[in-house]
């Protein structure tokens, strides 16, 4: 049984007049994607980022991302790696 849900990702969009050029990327915070379970919370974070920024080169937006979850018992089983051979240690004299 699969569970379908949406997460809402905050994206940063730079315009062409930015010194780094035009681009659109998801916002990362502490190495993790900035996403929320509800659109309202994502929009609140977008508004906070926009208010803090105060410059016109970057705009923030919210994008829904479809996520399909599988229960743990249906997850693909990973085969164990074959045992590696250990080299004998030279004996200390």
C-alpha cells in the first residue's frame, strides 16, 4: 500500500540582473531541503525570507512536491554484501 502526499518546498529565484545570473533552486538550510507539510507554513517562511531580504534580485516561491511513501515492510530488501577477506597482520617480533 502506497501513501501519496505533498510536501511544500521553498525555492529561491534569482533574476538575470543578479551577479550570479538567473537561476531557480530549492532553499537548503543546514544541509537539508527547506520543506513543510502544509502550504500555509511554507508560505509563512517564504514571506519571512522575502521580508528579511529587501532586495529585488532574489524572490522566494513555494512549490508543491509529490511524495509517494512506502510502508517499511514493503521497502526493497538490500542484499548483504559478500564478506571481504582480511589480510593477516604480521606478527610483532
